[in-house]
């Protein structure tokens, strides 16, 4: 049995897709505000869960207390946007690590959990350094600092952390993602500015969810600690947008490269480059390459 906390979001929808396609397991999936209509033929049971509401955490914990089969948990819920975390730090903390702690305490003792975190905990890749999981963290903004606290709590409970790079892919939830915005902008013939000198180990939603699920299935009881989830080849957002254009046979002429130092996209500070060493991931799963798929 699976519990996906935050299943109604972009990445959560891909976890649902891959669990349903590759297993016969039942899924308890949580949403924050509006319940999705699809229950995948009865295999998905939707539950409301706002991590800022303790009564909902308590109710979910009471329901799961009676589960006798192995419970595998994926936690995705968080306030992700760095600028929103900066504007409402205390409100974000209620979800990003205070509510997370309450959730961890409410789960059955035998539950095995993976927390999906972010590469932003590392900070800046100075001189194109590829971060290993053992490197010290040094986030440059409030969102990154909250993710560090959340990771430490998860690890203290004996669970595992997946540090994902920049995630992208077509939306499966009816709300356009950055991927869809790029495609629709180019399809209209409009111009879109894209950062050309900020690099991340970008990976698509589908593959990231597949890799984490494979780790969970291959190592159901192991304490692996932190595992970087990213592709081999760093990409700028400009290069990502070019790949999306080519995948949909759209003109690349609408993409305008912008330098990181000249951009006005962000309110809070961002690291320019965050590059991930994914050798631990490849060793654990016996992979030769991990390439972002479009």
C-alpha cells in the first residue's frame, strides 16, 4: 500500500501514474484543497490533508493505524516557491517542517518514507562543482533553509531523502506547468525570455518519479539517507526550452536568451548554478546514464 502526500500536484500526478502502471497496489492519495475526480477504478482513495491543520493529520494517522500491509510513503507537500516562502516565512514553516514533523509522528511505526526535497539546499555550485550527497549544505534563500530543516527531521526519524534537481514536464493535472507555458507561448508565436547561463541537472517529472519508486521498491527497508535525483548533463532553462520546442516541432525563434545577472525574474536570491553528482543514484539502480526526457 502507498501513501502519497501531495498527490494532486505536478510531481504527485506522475507518481500516481507510475504506481498504477507498474504495480497492482492500492494508493491513499492526499490533496490540499480540491479533490481530483479520478479514483483509477477504485485503486486510489483520496483524503484531504493540509499539513497546517493538525486535525487532518491526526485523522489520517488514525485511519492508517489499522493498516496491516507494508506502507510506503512519499511526501511531496510543501510551499515550494522561494518568493512565497520569503514573504510568509512563518506560514510556510507550518507546512514545510512543523506540519511535516506532526505527520511523521502520526504514521504507523513500520511505515517507510521518502521525502522529496530540492537541490537548492546545496547553494551555489562554485566553479561548476557537482554536489555529492556528503557535501555540506549552504542554501542561499529562505526556501532552501526550510528544506534543510525538513530533511534533518526526516533523517532523524530514520527515513530517506530524494534531492531533486529542476523538475519539468507536461502537466497532468489540468493546471499548466512551466513546460506547458513554454510550448503554448511558442505555439502562439510570442517571445519568451529564458535564462541562458543558469545551469541545473534538470530532470523530467516522469523519470524522477520512476527513479524514486525504483529506489523504494529495490530498497524497501534500507536507510539510504540522501540520494541526488538529476540528469547527467546540466542544462540552462534556455536549453530546456529549445528541447521542448524541438519535441513539439515549434519555432525556437521565440526564445530570447537572458543572462542571470540581468534578469528580474526573482524577488528572493537564487543560486546561479546547482549541479548534482548522481553517481550514488546510478550505483544503487545499476544505471549507466540519466538523461532528461522530453
